[in-house]
C-alpha cells in the first residue's frame, strides 16, 4: 500500500533528488525529435490526446514549444465516468498554450459494447468509497492487490485458489476490461483522425507506468511514438515545473479517469515516487538492504519488483526509441553537484 503522507512527502523529495535530470536538455531533445518526426512523415503537425492529466499536458507544452501552437492539435475523448475537474485542466491548458481542443464523447460507443453493464462497475459509480472498500476486501482475502492479479490473468496465469479467481471475475476483471475497451477505442479514434488529417500521432506515456504495466496494451498509452516513455513520473513532474504548467495541473493526483475513487497510485498500490526509487535502485544494481536504506519497506520493494516482472507481456508492442532517457546512467541525469552523470558502461 502507498506510504503514509509524511513518509510519501519525504520519499518524493528523495526521488526528485536522486532522479534529477537536465530539464532544458530534455525539453530541447524532445522538441528536436518532434520536429524530425513531423518532417519524416511530411505531416501537418502533431496530434495528441489531451486528457487533462499531467503527462498529456506536459506533452502538449513540449509540442507547442517545438512547433508552435498552429501545428499542435489536441483531442479530449471523454465518457460518462470522466472527472469534470480533469476535463477543465485540459481546456485550461489548451487555452493557455493557444492550441485548438476538440472534444468528443465515447459514451455511446462504450454503451454499445456493454462496457458499463457489469454490476461491479455500477457499484463503483455509487460512491468513491466502493473502490477502497472492495480493494481492502480483495487484499485481505486474496493476499495481493487486484491490479497484481490482473497482470497475472493478462499474462495467461490461472488465478489460484478458486476463491481468488471467483472474486476477481466479479470485480477487477470487469474494471480491467472496461479500461481496455476505452483506451483501445480512444487509440483507434486518434489513429483515424491522424490518417484523415495528415497528422503525426504521439502518446504521453511515462517510464514509471510502463515498467509496472499500468497501461492498456495496444491502447492510447502504447503508441509507436511516445517521446516521454523513458522518463520517470518524477522527471515528468520536473518538466512540468520547467514548462511552467499551472499549479492545479502539477498538483493533481494521477488518475486513469475511468472509475470513482481510483487514482493511478491507488490502483497500482504504490506511490510513483516509490516506484521510481525502486526501479532506479534496481538499475543501479542495488540489493534489498540498499533499497531499504532509502526508506522503502522491503515488502513494498518486492511487490514493485513483482509488478515489473508480471507486466513483461505488456511491453511487447513495437515502439520507436524515445529521444531522451531518465534512467540511471543516462547523460541526461544530474548528480547532487549539478553535473551530468557519466553514462554507465555495460559489458556484453
């Protein structure tokens, strides 16, 4: 489970200190890459899904800085479960950047597929308390987070014992399938728009969600072109600050915006700062004791490692290499003295 607020704040500070990047160099690198992608495709500009979340807002700002507002086109694809506060962020950021924002509702398409029909999804709509209560029950009985079970099931594992499978089939399976339908449909719509309008479609996925599998395979966060796919969430937050995005956008809790009471960190079961610290420590070659010395509980670090392993099946789609990397050993990284960290030489 995510750490207590005081612990989370301290771990977030530590993550920002250990994973610091040269933000101006990252902005320039992504900008050059976006310009090159547009030129390579001979397109009229960049198309992106602007959800109002941090990642898509950062991507929109990066694209505008590189290409200008006239060459950036944003689409907000809502449905009946979309949070109006996040939608407001999308409108405000688009207006602030001077780009057009097209808004479309996919509710009818999802109703036609009976995405909202399962009883458990109807219960989720009743109150924001349903998600935490049902997750507590699932963890208590099944001894793991529902998302971890979803990764097992998606990878072809048969859930055991039988009662875990029964509870999962009533609850998380429907949530997972509803996420898949909506994200894959959003991707299909944007791909169609890009083809029809002669635009280059780019996605806003980050490295943190990629490493633990918090995305829909072949969905909107699994596009071939994703310039921030090698930057941790912590580093995307640093970019948001450097790009001077509104505080309301930078301070919001990351959310898939598809179920009441479900944020990214609640669904994953860990704060992004902790995920970033553990993933980075593993890349450094740190062992359990060194990770524990950071203030991360051993069982939490082990669970994050499990998520990274169980989600491997999701990371098989073809992607173009991201233009910049925030991983340990990247020249983009900065040490505490403010100097670039030399790349790590790896054998083999």
